[in-house]
C-alpha cells in the first residue's frame, strides 16, 4: 500500500507545442582504446562469444538493444598521441607502441578498418576523432583519403589492398579532443586551437562537402576557460564547423544523494549556456550557417578514475559500477536531450563497454549495468518530435541546487505512428509523487507499453551474481479518463508511458 502525502505534480501536453525533431543520432556511444573497451570489450578473439572477426557478439546484441546509432572512435585522450597508420595493414606488421594518454601498450590489432567493420555489424554510423595534437594536417588529409576516396590514389588503393574495396564513407569528424584540458597532450589556448581546427576542417570538407566537422568545445564547465573558450573557437571556425562538442561527467563525490538526484539542473544550465554561445556567435556574424551541438561524451563518472595502465594492454581502467541513483541521473540526462533536441543533434555516451559503460564483460559473460535500462527505454520509445510540456511540480530542498522540482519529465510524439511517450523521474528518496497528465486537443486510447525502474536503495547495483536487481518492470496502476491520466510515481523511480493518441 502506497500512502501519498505529497501534492500532485501536473503535466500539460499539447502535441502542437513542438520543440524539434528527435535526431536518431542522440542514441550514440563511444569506443576508446582505453582499458578494456576495445580489447576484451568489443574485440576479443579468445572469447567464446567472438565471431569470425573477433567481435563480441553478445556486446553487438546489447548495442542493438541500446539502439546505438553512431559510434565515436578511437578517443578521447588516446587520439592525441595516436598514429592512425599504425592500425592499418597486415596485423603482423603493425607496431606495438607506448600509448601516452593512459600509459598502455597499444599493439594495434584493432584499427580503423576493424572499427568500420564493427560499425557495419552493429549497424551504426562511424564518427572518427583525429589527432590535432602530435600529428599533422598532411596525415589528416591522408586519413580522409584512406577512408573515403574511391580507387585510384595512393591511400585509397592502400585501403583496397587491405581488403576494403568500397570507401568507408565516414561523414563525422571530431577535430581533436579536449585540447583545453591541462591533462591533454597538445593542450593549447582557444585562439591557437580555433585556427588549427579551422584549417583541419577545410581539409576534411575539401575532400567532400558532405563531411561534417565537430569542433572541441569546453571539456568541462568547471574549467577556468569555460565558456569563453566556446565563443572564441566558434568565432574563428564558425563557417567550417557543423557541431560544437560538449563533454560532461556527472559526479557525486560528496555522497549527497538528494543533490545528485537533481543533477539535471546543472546539465540544463550547461547546455543552455552553450546553446546561447552558439546563438550569440550566429547573430554577431549575421550568418546563415547553423552550428548544432554534439554532446559526444556524457555519463556519470567518479567512482573509478584509475588512469595509469602501467604499460600493459587491456588493464582494468575506470570500470565504474553503476547504481540506481546513477540510472536516475542518466534518465534525466536523456529527458534533457529531448527538451533541447532543437540544438542537440548528436550524443555519445562515454563509453560503450567496460570503461565507464553500461556493459561489462568477462571472457564468457556480459553484465548489463543499471544505466543500461533507462537507455534502452529511451531507444525504444523516444521517437518523432519532442514536446514542450507545461509542468508544475512540488519541490524539495537540496544543498547544491536549492529547491529542486521533484518531477523531471519529457515527452515525444511520433506523427507516423501516433505514439505518445512520456518520460518521468521522481527525484524523491522517500515519497511517492502523484502525477496528473492532461492532454490538450488529443486523448490517449491507452498506455500500452509502460515500464518503470525503481528501488528503495539508491546505491543498489546489478552484478553477475544478481544481474536483475535494477531492471524495468510493468507499471500497473494508471487511471485513464479521456484526456487525463493519473498515476503515482514511487520514490527513486523512472517511468515511461507509451500509447496511441487519437483526436
Ligand atoms: O572517456 C574517458 C576520457 O574522458 C576521454 O578519453 C576524454 O576525452 C575524457 O576526459
């Protein structure tokens, strides 16, 4: 029996109030040569789950469940000392090298051709980041030729000799990685980076105007150069840029769960600031060109920050274990993606397997972490256009964010199928939250796909011994009367309602 003392939250839905199209590329992910992400993660020829190419078929299946639509590679910090030529050609001739970002030994068994094969297998779009730190623009041009040119030139013919007759058709190119960060090899100031990235983008686009470029935005909102960095690099490279990259890792170092459960507020401030910088630059330049946002690294990450592999391959680096409160922050993050889908067109969860990831492997088993499940629910139900909801919610008190709404919500409507989906997080650690959803100008026939992730313990985790501690369950009690739906959200919960709208 649930006793409800909290005032109800209300949501007004009108399917004419459209924020924007939900880009399929919001369901992206990221695979870096870091720890056990590539080796023992997506590529593990010794695993009983390996296919003929050495790819983990259990990881591939889970990626299909997640609806992974675009995959960023090969880093991350790794790319800043990477030579892409080490990773192509006959395996027996590929060199082993010291890799400086995570102090690993990189034997290069997996390189760009294997990455493209892996993307085709998922299937998903490839997104390549390039080394603008220790490599040069000539090598970048050769990389684009290797990937995308038809037969008849040196690097394209080398790709063909390596077994790939058809061009890889890589369309998304990240111009370096986190070059504002003191940890980065090749760290520089915004003006120097802006000029270099602009020239790199020219090369990429000169090869083919269909190629899209992603400029490094600030690596984190707590850097002293944020957000001036973003305005400066946009100002220099505006016309050559298609996307500005955002990175953000949510933390709960203080073990302050009420504040952490309201982390969506910090994320909203972050994207609103970046969207405003883009808008301001466009206005200043009186430009017809548009720059969108690629949030190409996002996740909760603070429990395991191990960053030194002691010159080994496939060390256990940053194998974060995720709990229920993390899953609820991930759900709010995706709600925000929907609310800002007017400017956000690409998002890549960092990362896909083993390293700060929703999936963990042993040679023979695959664990789905708590954060896997909200991601799957969004992949299944967030379709069409995001709607601008009218939300009223009771609040609760937090140390970091003051009074925070108990309810975090988003909704999508798909005109092709008439499907309405509503995504609801109750941030309360203790109280059920009654919610009343009123649909203006439309009625819900029934909500027929309803799922809920909930629990009493915010620190509850999934493990190989108990893989089903945090998984979605059906939502039983939804009262539906014409245009109004009523339900009670349990504390610490994420709920998805999906149904056909009529009228
Ligand atoms: O995803 C792990 C690391 O986090 C990436 O290599 C880097 O870009 C970020 O700092």
